[in-house]
């Protein structure tokens, strides 16, 4: 595995690490990991979430909160001050854990994260879906994407001063209707550090070393310059329909275990279509399902909904 130096990064730079490391993992056929210290407030949407269904854009604008979109699918994370972003890119799903399969992508590949957090002082558990518990409180938000080549990107978001849950005052009614954390109250690292105040940088270094030791053999730490990171796809979102392609018409959202699936279609019998929402699934697979080119997709990585749910939402539209 190749480790990228731990450093402070602007939030868009931390998000841009995802595609950059995924490309490196594919080219080198080796896993890559990076940990970024971030500081600032932002909503970080999943790659397939429609902005206006999750957050109130006017409320965010009034408070000066940017709405960003990451490369991985899943649900939104709140970054409210200092925090951490972990980026893990693999050439294939079983690069770190030999028995990992598309259907156990997160279950197996969060193990280095669990070990890293535990080594850093917070006992960590993963009970499925899109978050990790630290000291029995939801504290780490997960997302993933899988390239058509099979390369895997996993991102993890954790807040130091604020928990990962979106503040209610900037969310929509449909977002507030979802129990994102199964009745548990998310916590920040500062809140969880009950024994003594937590030094975030020291914690980050301990977590990074924990990740390194859980993913041997480890090469020397590498660097990646800011100018190597393409932050343009991670500019603030300004439109409620983003990322629905222009000219498509939304259909009613469908409830699934993780939250919502949405579809949009071209009017008057057009062939273009879009499928998205809170589900964790490869972006290319969602596009193929929307285009009714879903033959052979039964074994794709999928969390928070079933293939039947995706097909039902598409066909309902």
C-alpha cells in the first residue's frame, strides 16, 4: 500500500484526492491511503444525491455554508469546523482483504479503519450501511464508488468540533423524515473525548499509523501537490436539481432503508434518464440502470437498497 502524507488540506482538495488516488491505484495496481486534516463548514453530499432534496439551499446561503459534492455515493456528511477525511483507493475490492466481494465491499474494507480508530483511542464498530460508531456513537460517515474497471474508492468523514449529522435548520422536510442513525445520536471527536481534551493532530497521526500497520506491506510515504488535485468538480453547488441532467423531469422519490431513491426522465418519450439518491452504489451502474442497460448487474456493490428497489424506482418513472 502507498501512503500519502498526512497534511492540512482545504475541503475541496481533500475531496479531489478521491479521483486522484483512484487513478493511481488503477495504474499502479496498488492500494493508496491518505488522511486530510480539514477546517471549515460545508455540507458534503453523496455523488448521486439531489441537492434540493437534502438541503435548503437558501438556508445554507444565508449562513454562508457551501454545498459540495464528493466522488463517492451515499448520504451527506456535515463538516462543521475541524475534522478528518480518510481516502482509501484500491485496485480491486479484495486488494486488502482477500475474502472481500462486491457485496461485502464496506464490511471487509472498513476493517483497517476500525483498527486505526481503535488504536488511536476510540473503540470502533461497523454494524452495516454508511457509518462507523466510535464508543457506541455514530461518528464516521462512509461513502464508496467503484469504477467500471473494478477499482474501489472509499471515503470516511469525521468531525472534531461538530458531529457528522446535518444540522436540522439547513435540511429539507424529506431529509428530516429519515432516521439516518437508527435512533442513535451522532457525536464529534471532541464530545467523545471524555477523559481529557483531544489533540486533533496527534489523534490524526495515531489514526494514520493505525491504518498503515493494518495494511502492510507499506511503502514509503508519498506526497501529492495541491496543483496535482483537480478541485473543479468539487466547486460549491448552486442549483437545487444538481446533479440531475438539464431537461429531465423529476418523478416522485421512493423510500428505501437508507432514505430515498430518485429518478428523472426526458419528457415526451425521450430516452435520457437519471437515477440517484442516498443509495451506496457505483455511479456507472446507476447510469446503466437508468438507461435500461442493467443486464449482468446483479452482483454490483450495493448498500441501503436492493436492485429490486432501483428497478422499481426506474420503472415507476
